[in-house]
C-alpha cells in the first residue's frame, strides 16, 4: 500500500524549506514523476541497479523501470525502509547516494539542488505515494518534430510531450532518453539536441520515456547536384535514385562488364567466373547479356550450394560428435535440394518448423535436434524468420520495442506441444505433436498463456491440431509485418553489404529502414511472387543500383547507406578458399566428401577444425542465428596466412597447378599473363601490368644454394610469385 502522511509530510516539508503549495504544484507520484527521474539518471540501467539477479550491492531495480511496482517496493519497503527517511527527506539514502553526498559506486547521478533533486525530496516529504487517486496513465509520447531535414554538422532541438489517458499532456523532454540508430551520422545530447556529423543519408533518433518509445526521422542531405542518373531497370532503381536525388548524392556510373560478371558470380554462385565464362561474356555484344548471365547463375547448382551454406549455418547445422553426421548431411542436402527446386520460402519454413518424424525420413527435423527448448525455439524463429529479437522480453519488457513478457510466452506456446521419443539411433529422437492444449506459463505472473502471434489475439487451437502450423499460417500471411521484410532485408544485405535496416535481424519501429518506400516495395514483391526466393535474387541483381561501380565520385565517397555506389565487401572464408583453389589450380580436399567438393558445399561446422584457413577467415560455427557470427573483417592473422601459410604455398607450387601450366604453355608471355588476370580478376591486364609482370618473369633465379635455375624452373617460380602477388591484392580479396 502507498505510504501517505499528508499532515506529517507538510510539517516536514516546511521544516526542510521545500514546501510546495497545493495551488502551485500538483501532488507527485512514483509512477509518473519519480520513476522517469531514476531512468534518466541511469539507476535502472543494466550496468547499475538493474543488473541481472542481484542489482548492485543488494539494491535491484527493474530494467529501465518496466516494473514500477517492484521498484517502488525495493525503494520504499525493502531493507526495512532504509532507503527513504520521511522525517528528513534530504537525508534519505536514495538521495544522498544518487547525489554522491555519501560514497556511491555509480558516482553522482543527480545534482544537489537541481529540479530532479527537489522533486525527489518533495516526493518523500509528501509521503512517497505510489500513485495519486484517479491518476491518468501514460498513453503515448510524441516527439516534435517527427521528421526533420538537417544539413551536415548542424543541430536540432527535439521536444517530447507525454500524453495521458485523461487527455492531458506534459513536456517530458528533460526526462526522456535519446539515442541515434547510427552514431556515425548523428549524436544526441541528454536534453534532446541532435547534432549531425559529416555523413549524408537518413538517421533515426529513438526517444524513450515511461516505457513508451517514439522516433524522429532525420534526413541529412549532402546537397550536391544530381544532374544525371543511370537508366531505371526496375522499381529498386526508382526508389534508390529518388532518394539519392532528394539527399543530393550523385550515384557512380554503372560498372563495366568484367566487374559485373565477377561481382554477380561471387554473390549468386559463391565462385569466380571460369575463364570460358569470362571470355564468352566479354565477347558477347547483346544488350541483355547481363540478364542472361544472372539467369544462368540462379539456375545453376552452384547457387543452391552457396545459399544452402548460408541457411544451414543460420539454422545451426552443427556437428558436436560423430553421431551428428547423418543429421548434418541430410539436413544440408534437403536445404540444397529445396533451393535448387526453388521451393517457396514459406513452404521451406513450414517444413522446418512443423516437422515431425525422424531425421532419416524427414531431414528438416534436424533443426529440433539442435534447438530443443521452447524458449530457444521461439527466440531463433523470431530473430531468423521475423527479424525480431525477443531474448530481452523473456525477463522484462523489450527496452526498444513494444514487446512484453506476455507476448514472449504467447509465442513460446506455439512450441509447447512438441514430443520426443528415443529411436534406435543414438542421439536421434522421433519428433511428434503431443495431443493437448497449447499453452505456456508466464514466468512472472504464473498465468497460463495460449499461442498468439506478435501483436495478435490469443488463438484457440484444438488439442488435436499442431500449433506450429498455426504459427506458420500467421507468419506467411501477406499482411504479416515481419516475415517478408525479414527475408528481403537479409538478402539485400547479402548483395549490398548492409541492410536497409541494420542490424539485418533487428526490425522495429525505433530502427526504421533507410529507404522505407523501397523496403515496403521489396516485401510486397516477395509476397506477390508467392515467396519466390530466386525472384528476389533476380530483381536485386538486375537492378542498376546493384550494378553501379564501386568507385566513388567526388561527392558520394562519404555515403554509407544510400547505395550511391557499390560497397566493396571481403569474400567470405569459403568463397575465398574456393577462389584461391580456382586461380592456383589446386583443389582442397575434405574428409568424407568427394574430391573437388567446394568449401561453400561443406555441410556443417566440423570442417573448420580441420582447415586452419576456414578458421582464420571466420567461417561460422553455426552456434547462432545471427549473421554476426561470420567474421568478414580483416586481421593480421589473415594477412600472415595469405603471405606465409604452408597450405597457400602448397597451392602456388602444386604439381600441374596454374603456375606450372602457364610456365609450359605454348603461347606468348603477354597472353599467359592475360590468362592469369582473367582468372583472378575477370579482366584484361593493363599495358603497365603486363610490362611489370614480364619484367619479373624474365629475371634470372637461383636455388637455395645460389645455383642458377634452368629456364623452365625459373619461369615456374616467376609465375608462382605473380600468383602470390595477385592473391594478396585487395582487388582479389574483395568483391567490388
């Protein structure tokens, strides 16, 4: 019960010199007045008193104040009420600690004598009421302006109004929290002052107060003249070019044929184009040859291999021991076959999530072998297929979203009726649907909750019906706000290095896309196509946005999100290893797999342990549904491996490898150099490059004892050197 001592509080307030007359000040409450102060000061942040389990020094608050009743209890009643002292409010531990009047590990959070300080003193003096009679509830917060156009290196003050259930409103700017979703573009002060930096584009500022969130969307134009644009190929170009014109960022020109073929082959098939493909493509004069090349790649087995590699890692196709090998191979083969056949995406997801039986008879059951608990199942499904991170909501209200603990357990209830029976195969279970009411107990309230989609009402599912089917039905509806958008954003990032929303699996109102109209159009195209994955790949790669040059012009080098030029990206570990194999003419062999198997075709993570190359270059272990598990940043270890590692040296000097073949080839030296450049870069060498290479190849060479090598051996060593040099260039290591 709230502690209220009106007469006593007034006397204390007069003695303390902090009395506020009823005419000039409304009565305070913990919920509407004090909790926001604690949140603004960071007292209920995860690193402070909202730290998991114990808080700090026995004083625990709910994360960001989402459980005000618990926080009130902790402040007013726990510890025998020692944190507040009504006879002398200013001597209360809550105030003396927060103001650092007495030693406080967290430092000074409230300035003595400040408005917040005075409100805390006054609240304690008024008897520490939890709420006031008929107190209105916070309905929403509104940020002004909701949209703004700001030049680079300028400022804009935000104003935040809280609206309450009785129609009243209140300026809470000083108590709100502000955070930009791209700190390279904009900074925010504690008082809501936005300061743009020197990068143009679109940035969102999240505003949070009292468990409610709002967003100010800021456009930061560069303002350069956009006199001409490449021709529009499809609606992607319409939306991207319209945005570039609006923010004044001129795009780079369309890339040349060599660059395009190498880029699209790496992105769709996970490999370099062959010499024959390159020569035929460069010689082809037809205007639609790029579309034909895309179609050939999409319908090739290499496409299925490459994207199966991507999806099985995200779906945790791990091998913990030898008993997993059947499941690993079966699940990988099943995913590859579905991608090759272009099975609609919603059907692939349905086959995984609603799978029953054994892995041998129904390979997608393998997902349940790795992901066993309903909470893990819902979290992985939400993040991977909906782009929603629900992990926080298991314990408390999502800090940046509207999702509550109740919605977390509503989602978990879809997986509550999964049964398991051991089979004759060690470590393999039979998965089946248990007859019964689908429901899950709320961890905090202990109330049993039925299945419900995010933001949807509860479903009454018959005991004989598998609730997982209802989950996929909801997910695959055309009006589902997450399913299609999650996929197109994930694929957009695959091809463009960054998603329209970053991170790619964090779709929420407070993290809006950089191009909302494009995002909506892509999702609509995907649903209208019947969830055709190849149609998304085709649409993206046929766009002139995708085909822009990676070379920035004088204006757009600062652009990091508007796609005014192609953003170069490092090859992934598997693609790089396969590319080195292709250029050197030396294939890597893998245990239990046929000779010639590509690294992008490996079924599980176990091959990382046997391949130092894959480990050094960041091939994921499949332990997470987050793309962030894959490492694509450069490191010293990677550079040293490419320069000195024994496996790379062995490939350069391989018997009958490319160096040996070129040294023996019956063709002029410039033509041999041309073949090497076409293999590595898919382009012709320049005259200077040919001259430098020829000069190096003609140098006399000696063995380790200093004796001159014969011409054949010297030539082979020269080509090994040239190969080594090409493999260590950024032009080779990056898709550009």
